[in-house]
C-alpha cells in the first residue's frame, strides 16, 4: 500500500466520521468513549442520557460538567 492509498483511506474514514459524530451528539450528551472513560475513572455507571428536544447540545454539555 502506498502513501496515496493510505491518504485516500484516511480521508474516507474522516468523511464518514463527521456525519456520524454529528448524528450521535445531537442525540446523546457525550460520546461512547467519553462515557467509557468516565465509567473507568469514577467507577460508577453514569447514565448515557439522551438530550431532550428542548435542551440544546451546549446546555447538555454544561450540565454534564457540573
């Protein structure tokens, strides 16, 4: 595999990741890896809560910081 092939693969992954991240973060207040990181750090299961329709992503993130 040459450099052009690996660059193409990386750009394809990036192109898929952007819409998936946007889709996910519109529905949940944190990503799956952040949830796992917090679980391992604090030793308790934090609710992987959905964001309500009336709550913006910014508001949800501010609440999770407290």
